[in-house]
C-alpha cells in the first residue's frame, strides 16, 4: 500500500507543482507587480510652431493689412487630475497648436505605474472615489495612446478627425483592468 501511495503521489505532486508555476507565471504577466516600484519620467516640451519661410515684401504688406492670427499654442480647456484607483495628481490642458492641430498635455503628472495604461479623451463626467473608477468606457472616448511615463510632462496628439469640443474629460485608463487611475474634468477657457 505504501509503494502504491509513492507511485501515485509523485505524479500528483508534479502536477500540482506545474499548475502552481503556470498560475504564478500568468499572475505575474497579468498584474506586473514590479511596475509598482518602477517610475518612468518623461519631460516633453509643448510642440513649437513650425518654422515658416521668410515672408516676401508682398506677403509683409498683406499681413500688415489683415489682423494677425495667434502665432503660438492656445489653451482651450484644462483641469486638475484627481485620484481614482491609484493616487494621481497633475494638470491636463487641451491645447490648439499654431498649425491648427490639438494635443492633450499632461503637466506634473504623478501616478502609479501599471500595466496597459492609456490616455483617454472622454465625454464622461469626472466623479470622485470608487464611483469614478469605471465610467470612462461607458460613453464616447478616444484613446490617444499608451501613457509614456507615470511622471512628468507629456503631449498626446489628437487625430485630425476628432472634434475636441465633443469631449469633457481626460482619464489615465488601465485597459487591462478597466479602471481609471485618475482623471480631470476639462473646463473651457
């Protein structure tokens, strides 16, 4: 009987060990806990206006006769980030650049690092606490790309076909777990 237990016990122990190792591997891949101790700081400046060729004499005369357009970037909306799933702080600005394109700018961002983080422009209201964790995928949203770093200043270009006036908030969104790390309501300037 003891020999039978030894023969049956070894495969069972081996099978349990394999299951535990596979589960640990999947858990490590899915949760990526090491990111909690890794910070990625990004320091991007606001995109500058493209350099234009020197105007001709005729162009200078025409320009002096017409009102000048705003040459630099202009903030259209902004707000402060609040915490949701993880402590998050910083400011968000929606900026129209001199060439007419738009960027979402994160300034002084400070949040936890995590798996599969994205910057979303959304039409959802920003709610504090647990009530605000999962609302951003309920309505319209545009993913502006992966979060470049969990700290610092960053720019995210809006696609040309996106109307920035149709959106009212920005979320640091974790696609893996469908929760907001933090978000900001965009108040028009």
